[in-house]
C-alpha cells in the first residue's frame, strides 16, 4: 500500500502567496479532497506533491520515501491531471492512450488492451479514432483522466477534475475514483464542488491562504455552510488589526 504525505511543506512566492507549513496524509485506499477558494494554494500544493515545484521547507513522501529519492519505477505508478490534460494533439485518442500506458511502464504487449479498457471505462469508444485537437473540452478532459487512471496507479492527484465535464462525465468519474480507491489507490482531488466531493471523499481538508484550516465531515447535512463558516472564521482570525 502506498501513501502520499506532506510534512511541513512550505513554498512562498513574492507577496506572501504559496503554501505554509502544510501537513497532509493521503492514505492508500482512500479519497482525500482539498477544498478552498480560488487562490487558496490547492494547485500549488499538488504541484509540490508531484515534484513539479520544490518546497522551500519540508518534504513530500510517497510510500514513506522522499520524492527526491524516487526512481522512474515509482513515478510510473503515479497518475495526475494538474492543469491542461496531457495528450498529443495530432495523435488519435486510442494512440494517446496506448502511448501513455507505455510511458507509465505497461509492457508493450499490454498497451493495446489497456487502451481499449480505458476507452470503454471512460466512454470514449466513439472518439477513439479522432485526433485530440478536434475534441470538445469535456472529451479532452475525459482523455486526460483516462491517461491518468488507466494503468491502475498507486497514487492519483487530480486538480479540479470535473472542470469541463457534463453531468454524465461527473458521475462516470465518481464511479471510477471509487473503484480505484477500492483497489487500494491513494486519491487526492481538489474541487469547488462541495456536494460532489462529499459523495466520494473519506476526508475533506480545508485550505485557506496557503494553510490547512480544518476538516469537513463528508456526512454533514450542510457542508457548504460549514465550509464558508470555517473560511470566514479563519479570515477573521488572520486579519491584521
């Protein structure tokens, strides 16, 4: 089982933006959601956890090992969508999936099967032979999610994954993430959609001004009210007189 962990991670930018002393553990087999207002630091934190940015202080661990010491084999067991979905615009959907599977360490003899399974799981069969550049934003997002999840990674990091998805896509992603968690994957997801994350998350962490400011109960009957009350309380407590 593979956990994803931040220990006192700090990365500061000019003007005070960034993240400050964050501790988070995403347990194997669990879905952990990050929620916060725009600019709260969610994307920065995810980039730090994926090694896209280096912290000023603190460390990130995957499977108990600092990510600075991880080899290609471990990184191949990580899937992510942070920012624009990663796909080659001139290649067809099926070819992108097969190539991504190979890059994630899937044996050459298995890449076709993995791609076909992803086409089915993400309802992409009608677009299999279309080039990425002609896809709608919603179908492009589905391809990006399929690339991140098709190889059954140990760790998944998704930043606002329901952006551009229609209601059927949101439901599909929900089912896929629940399946991956049941298989033992550690899933970290950020979202503005509190009701949606409450349906799938085992833990919900609130981030404000680059800091962890509390947790929400996924079973709360009024999670939106609890969220805004927590953010308001933190803002009032951090305002300089």
